[in-house]
């Protein structure tokens, strides 16, 4: 065989292989499109059913709220369950559980660390405002420059009259020196910015 015949045979073989690959790709693409259409139709009807179920549950919830109200714990639980079922029907069980826990934590009592953060923020606000005590200044109404020692003394004297749970600073100290150190640490931490987790 000559080189021309070998070249022609190689080209024919490549053309056949290319044709077979195109045919396979076309079939694969058609199969993929057909499956996607079937999935879309299935999801469409699933979404339609979820919407109907959600509407039904919301109507039941509205009826329960308008007729019975939530004047007893049992009726309130029933209304809450209906609402969670409606959310679950539309967004899924995981989303409903996540929403339930997020909303539940909003109404929960703050933890000890959250209370400490709130008190520290209030101390910093009082420091920034320049007021030593809770009362607004009398006279011309001008505020003073922030002063750590005056604020520490004011907070320490307030702590003497407050119950343990409502006291300012670390462990409700009545010592102005300890309170001053605490205020300086808060100011330094605020200047440094939030801690980064690496």
C-alpha cells in the first residue's frame, strides 16, 4: 500500500470515529434534555402540591387564630405547629427547624456572657457620653470629656447600692481602682477591634 492509500484509510477511520462520537454525544444530550424536562415536570408538580398544602395550612392557621385565638397555651401550641407545618411544606423540614430555633433564641433569656457584653457596652456608652452618673447633667447641659477615673468612682459607688446580679464591672466590684482597670481594658479592646478566628 502506498502512503496515499494509508492516509485515506486513516482519514476514513477518523471520520467514522468522529461520526460515532457525535452520534453518542447527540444521544447523550437528548437523554440529558429529556431527563431535565422530566425532573422539571416532577419538581413543578411537587411545588404545586407544596403550595396547595401550604395554603391549606395557612388557612387553618388563620381560622384557628380568628376563632380560638391564642389565649391558652394549648391553642398557642396548635397555632405554632400549623405555622411550622406550613413553613416545612414550602421550604422543607431543615429550613423550618432552623427558623424555629432562630426565633426561639430571640425570646430566650440572655446567657451570662451576653449579659456581661451588654453591661460592658453600657459602660462604654457612659464613658463616651462623658456622664459620670445615670442622671443627665444639670445647668448648661454640656457634657464633660470622658474620664476613666470619674466613671470608675461613679460605677463603684453605684455597685454598693445595687444587688449582685445588677452590678457593673468584673464580679460587681466596689473598688474604684479595679473598676478603672476594667474600663481601660474595655477601651483597649474596642480600639483593637474584634478578635479574629484563624
